[in-house]
C-alpha cells in the first residue's frame, strides 16, 4: 500500500475547503491520517521535538481547568447529530496526534513513487490559486449574490475569501519552489509572474497577513540561500526568540510608534490597541496564564478606553477591544498559557531548528518550500488566527506532508 495516492486525494479537496472558508482542514487531516495507520512506522521513542510539542499541547489543555472560557470537554450526542468537542485543548491535541500519524505515513512513501500524486497535488494548488485570483476580480458581486444585501452577512463572505487567500499562501511556497527549480529561464518568468499575481490578488482580497506572508516567504528563502548550512536554524531560532520576548518586543514597538507619532490605518491601529490590552492581561498572570481561550471572555469595549475612542468614530464605542482573540499567537500564548507555555513553544522550535538538516542537503525545490512555509506561517501566526484554531494547524501539517510528497517525486533538476 502506498500512502502517496491517499495524500493526493486529500489535496484534491484542499481548494474546495478553502473556497468554503478554510475551516475544514482539521477533518481533512483526520481523514488523511487514518489510512496512514496501515503504513506509518513511528520511531520509538518519539523525537524530542514531538514530545515537547505534545507537552505544550498538554499544558494548554490542562489550562482549561482555570480558564474562564471553559465550557466542558464535549457537547451534544453522536446519535442526535449535534456532537462537538468544545474544549480547544482537546481539539489541538487530536490535531497533533493525527498530524504525527500523517507525517509518519508520508515519510514511508518510497522515493520515486510519487510522480503522479505530486502532480495531482500541484494541480490542486494551482486551481486554488486561480480561485483566489478570480475572487479578486469578481469576489464583490459573488458575495452580494450569495450573502444578500445585509452588510454583516457580506462581511462573512469577505472573510471567507480572505481565509481562502491565506490557505493558498500556505501552499504557495510549494508551488513556487517546484516552478523555480525547473530548468530554463521561462520557468523563472512563470515563477515571478505567479508571485506578482499573488500579490495583486491578496491586495484585492484585502488580506494584509497574506501580503506580509509573501514578503516573509521571500525573505525566508533568501536566508536559506545565504546561509546554506544554518539557514533553518536561524529562521526557527528567531521565531522562538520572537515568541519568548513577545510582550516586551511588541510592547516596545507599539510605544516607539506612539512616540514617533506614526499614524496607522484604523484597522491596524485597533489591532495594536488589542495587543496593548493583551499585554496588560499577560502581566496579571505571567507564569501560568489565564487559561486556554480566556481572551474571548475579555469584554472591554472602546467605551472603557476613552483615549482610544477619541481617535475613532463614536460607533466604535460598543466594539470589543479584543475581538474574540488577539490576532497575534505569540501574545495569546503568553496571555493564556503564561511563561510556561511560551518557553515550551520556544524550546520546541529551537530543537526543530537544530534537528532539521541543513538547507544545502535538500533539493532546490524542497529547500525553498521549507523556508517559504516558515515565512508564511510567521505572518499568519502574527496577524490572523486564533492560536487554538485546529483547522489552521491542520493545514500547516498537511502542507508539511505536501513537501514530503514533493520530495518523494524524482526530478532531473536539483
């Protein structure tokens, strides 16, 4: 039994799930992982970084005990069709376990046996890219047609378009790496054209995190090129340092912007104020944090902060300062799991950085795909998702499986 066709079948659904709002990658990972049980050969004991990641997830799940957002582990009944896992920690733990199984299965794919499966995967990514480009052109009328005239409903449609663009950013490094490694200058032109088209599309799709992600992707690829022996180590250790110092680092940056009198767009300024509030919450429980999901219970509105409201239209007074979550995972880790969670996360990334082979040991396409994925994830990590969004992490794990699938494809150009 080969796991490659199973992965390819899962990736066929990738653009479909993205088009529907990108919230179904968790179930897709589970579906892809179950057949891997027949081929996976996890080494025992597990790798140190895998154990550390599980310890962090376990700590996050334990924090549900003191979280004000705790709603119990499950709700509903299987037979009645309303069963749901309400505890975010449990969902993340299941995602981690399914992810380990899927990656173990992907690693069992024999070299040279993934030719067709890799093409199917790349074709699915290209289809999603076309959908993202189409949404930039006709997204407005389509949203109005599907969601009606209600501005709030249309906002949901616009958010789904942005999520699809973000999901495409996660696999864009794989598609670009495949193209740039192909021989001939025409493929360099095609690669540059795809980058430019992606930039234009995400601008029109109004997702700043995806736009920043493209910049980070290219910067990470440059690091892997300039530091062929230690590039991944530098990238992951810098991310670890960023997480470990997030409250001080982001707080200092916010204060510097304020002192310099730099005016930010209203949407980004509101995010900065959200970060300031989250930093102040982190100080209240610096060691263990407030518990998983606690940020969704922080009900401060702009009316509670007159100095901020004075810079905004009056109708902002009823809006929450923290809109469900901080939109910065590093700060959310600090606020909800404390110093313990931040240290566990940072150390896990450091260990991965030191365990990953040097960039120069990989084929050109794989080298750039790994670096690019790191860059994109840092952007989405910093500006978009709830850290407990299992669908987001499932999409990252599936992208890792996609890189492995691409690596198992033989190609003449290195």
